[in-house]
C-alpha cells in the first residue's frame, strides 16, 4: 500500500493511503530501514505493509531544516512592520530554496500597520527588487483578511510550507485560511518578534491544499556550500558573473576587473550585501572541509529502484585483505602439493 507521511511522533509514523480519504494510519518503521539509517520525513511517499513502513519512494525534493520533503512551494513570509522586513534574512531563504530547487512565494504581511503612502512606497521597492527575478508577490493582512483570496489562489492544490522569522504572522495567515485551526502567539513587546507556537511537523489539509505546519527554518546557514557555487544562486548577480574575466572570481570589491563589480549599480544593494554575508559562511565551510578532509560515506545504495544496506569501507577493506590472504595461502598450498 502506497501512502504519504502526515505526522511523526516519537517512533510512530502517521500515514494517509493514496486511495483512502478517511483518517490516518499509525505505523512503525521496519528494522531494515533503521539499519540502513534511512530517515523518513513528513511529506515522504512510502510503502506500508502490516502496519510497518518498508520502503521509501523517490523524493521530489527534501530539506534537513525543517525535516520535510516533496514540497511544491514554500511561502516566505515577511512583515512590513513589527518587525520590519529583514532583507538579508529574506534573501537567505530565497537562496536556500533556489539551491534545493523549490519554488518560493513572497508574502508580505501586516500591511494594515502602514498608511496608504507608506504601503505604496514599500510595495514599489519590493516589486522593483524581486519581480524581475521571477518571484510572485502578495501583500496581506491576516487580521483584516486583506489579500487572502489572492494568496489562497496562489497556493491552492499544492503542498506548501511556511518560512519566515517568528512574529511575522505565519500562524495568523494559517489561521485565516484554515478557519482558526492553528494556535498563534503574540509578538514580544521587547524585541518586536514573536515566539514559536508550532511544536511539531504535520500536514494539514484544507480545500485541496496540503499545508506542512512546521516550527520553521531554524539556524539556516550556508555550511554546506563552497564559495565558487554561491553566485549561481543569485540570478541578478550571476547575470554578470557568467561573463566575468576570472573563472574563479568571487565578485568582491577586491576584484577590480570583475564584471559584477563593474555593474554593481545595476544590482540591488541589499542583494549584493546578502551575497557577501553568505560568501563568508561558505568560506568558513571551505576552510573546515579543507583542514578536516573528511568525507562521510553513505550507508545505503540503490539498485533497480531498491535500497540496500552498504558495507562500510573499513569492512570492505578488511574483507579484501582476508580474501587476498586466503588466496595467497591456497596458492602456497598448491605449490607445496606440486613439490611433493
């Protein structure tokens, strides 16, 4: 039976069969998958037999933080005020999603906190930066239901998740489109940021849309990317970087003949500042892998759409040594027999 994982609690997996429109089925993970160290996530498509998950089907995409898979869209939520838009954090989410090849929708919430003139100025600035990059943008007020119809049309019949700093209104938007099924929290008066109210990951269905409610994209850093691979994740920078004079150029102020530096006036300042910030993180990662020189071997392999446990390199090395020794001993025995 094929099914999708809707919720995970302790060692129990709650799945919904493809052909069953009723409730969820409680399952365990078969021991062979545990031995292969296969991690099943919310959103995964699996095969179930006798109350146990025995096979993980191919994923469309997968994230580690949060631990979800098979997303059609991630809604990146920012608030226009309380807290103000953090453009570096916004670009961090967008760069991260581009790396994982997941579509992003930009939602700017709390437009009710601005007057018409302020809102028009903010909208123009945001559209000028992100519309040329191909992003869809929606402005909302979860409290007054502004823009919610347009927002729902953009997410309808898709599997989505929300990202964004705490306090920007993610849970309030969820409440607005699911008729109050999600618990929300208040914004702190001290730092104008909210407290996380989502404690675990699960799929919530509403009128054909699957919403993966998640605690969020915590501690998101580019500690998995090399510096030379960063510019391709910024379309506005890569447009000039691909014609750069230097093949290994990182497009910093130090590179005077860099094509990106020559065209900085055509790149939004906040986007380039974000690029430089993320670049430092990738340099730290490069330094780490250079000095550690450690590459962790995968613990499983796939053959003809089936997953098998993989023997570790140490065990393979030991087996080869033992095989060579056995072969050598046999060869010596054969020589001894011939001598007789």
